[in-house]
């Protein structure tokens, strides 16, 4: 993949996203997910590149029925990066994610002192993952991810929308 190309969603990805959210609309009143801004001891941020959506993202995913937000956060960190929490996560903001649907919300947590228990190998979902210096992010880091990092750094106010 050309790391300098701006991330775009293919028509197939858009269709699959709409179908899944149609299903979720019938099975759930609202969808909610978590994203983790995971910083290691050196101050680097952990990002993932998925197989099904372009660009580099903060790790995260949906909160399932019967699961707390913190359980979902720990699960997604483990699944997407073999990451273990250091300090307790801090909830930074709740965003309305209207790009995905009119019912989706994202809880953004800051996680400091994160360690990786084993390298994250490529699979069907995650094709690349790693820690990056804030001044050395991959060119294909999504605009939303860059905005979240600006907010965390205090360079921009926290937005209401993802």
C-alpha cells in the first residue's frame, strides 16, 4: 500500500459498513465504541492499520452487550496490539460519530505506560501495527486520528464529533 496516499473508503467498504449498521440499528438502539490513545513510556502512540478500512487508526472497537467500556477497551487493546494497560485509563471525551451512522458514539480514553506483551502479527483484521513518535506518524494516518492527537496535546479543543 502506498503510505502517502490519502485514505479513502471503497464502495464495497461503504456498503458493508451500511449493511452492518443497518443490522445494528435493528438489534441495538445505539452503538457505542471505544478508542484508545495508547502511549508507551517513551511517549510514542500506538496505531493500527486494518485490512478493511484505509489509514492508520487508534485501536478500538464496539462495546458488546453485557460488556463495560473498560472491558471493551482492554479487549480491543489486547486483540489489536497485544497491549497491556499501565496506568488506569482516563476518559477524555465522548464523540458523536455521524460519519458511521446517526446513532454511533465513541469514547476516547488516554492510556499511559502501555506495554506490548508480544509483537502484533499480521492477520485478516490488522495488517500493520506499531508505536510511532508523534512527529513521525505514518503519512496515511487518518484525519480523525490526527485531530484526536492534537486535542490530547492541547493544540485544539476537544470536538463533539469524531
